[in-house]
C-alpha cells in the first residue's frame, strides 16, 4: 500500500463473507492512524526521533484497536504520536521495541511471558508481570496491566463439539483421545509456540491429525472452522464470532494460555512520565467487558480509530 493510502480501517476482514476474506490482506495493509501520522510500511524507518512516540501493533485487528486507544490517549495529553500498525507477530515486534523503532506496543502479558520464558507458570497477574520483568531486555519496561483479558484458546465448531459431546464446561484435556482425528487451524507461529501446539502436546498430551496455517484468530481461521476445514482452532476469547457461530471454547484448567491481560510494553527512553501516566490511566479503565464490546463494533465494520476515540471519550480520557 502506498503512503497516500486512505486512512479508513473499517476492517471488513471481520466479515465472514468471501469478498471480505479475499480482501483481508489489502485492508489490513492499509491500517494506520491518519495519513500524516502513519507509516505505509510498518517495518520501514529507524528509531523514534525522541520527540515522537511510535505506537506499534501486531497483525490482528484487536491489537490495532488497542494501539489506537493508547495512542490517542497520548495525543490527548499533547504528545506527538505516529503509528506502525499491523507489523506482524511478536517475534518481529519485540526486536523493533528493543532497537527503539517503536516506543509502545499493547501486549498480552501471558503470551509475552511464554515468548520470553516458555517454562514459566505464574499463578497471578502480579507474578506474571514479575516473571516478564526478570527476562525483559533492559531497555524495555512494562506499564500497569489492564483487567481486560483476551486469551488464545482451543475452540471447536458446533458439529465437532456435538459429535464428541463436548461443551464450554469441557476441558482441552477431553480432546486427548480424539485429537488424532482433528485438524487444528491457527497462525503459522502457533505451530512452534509453547502457547500453541508445543504446549498442547507437553501440557495436555494432544497430538492433532493435522495443522493448517491460517491467520491470528481472524477471518481465515473463523471461516475454516465454520466450514469444517478445521475442526479446532485458536480463536481469541473476546471474539464475537464465538457466540454468533455457536463455537465451543474449551476450558484451560492447566493454564497453558495463562493470564492474558492487556499490558503496554514500552521502550523506556522514548516515553515521558506524562506518557506513562496517560497509558496507565487507560489500563485502569479497560476491562474485558469493554474490550468485547469494542471488538463487536469492529465486527460491525466500524473504523478502529473511531471506536477508540469514542471509548476514550466515554471513559473521560479524551
């Protein structure tokens, strides 16, 4: 997408329609925050100039929305902000944070910890933060976590759940004897992550018949699960599609997917104390119910920036 691409991020990729599915890549590639404060190529450019906070996001819609929320909260305090949206997976964004190419990234604490220390198994949010900080690059720091959580999951389509008599009270462990007959779909990196196939085997003893590389809980994964191309999938737990399509999210009693609180990860020298306070104020008011409502609005094809601004206003943070 060229630098004069339109700002609109209606993200019709949330639609299950075939046209939307085909357009996903192009739509997300155009995600930004306005023509004069976005990077057309999220991987392009060097470090922040020290006067501008660069807010990045991973390659899925909720991350882009959260970047808008935190970024616009900084703007409300008079801080200059640019965006690098839809960068890619954590394997990419963590490196960009370490070298200062981005200043702020809305993270999910459990997934970040699994990336930094796959063997860690904290039992509280506070312990999760402490475990991350013990492994975090010295140039980075975590801010306060929000109560809002959005976890990875093992989710079944209705036909599969009915076939094996599984409900939302059932556990991932209940798939142990049937996983050999199922194909699971998720993002490519799910195949090699502890919070993915690696952990599903080591923690729950699951070995699936096959794996299909799709997207990060997005429209490709949703459509494949709906069409039974895959019988199980990694769907984010705040996804409105779960209720709409009567998907069944299995319980995770061994906490493979751990705590997944939204928590900003920051390049220390790039953010002022005023900026830290602004981001912590957002986290103090963002809960899971609000996040689910915001995600539902995205699925209705609303622009993430508009959704972000409306929520900040309702929370008294604009």
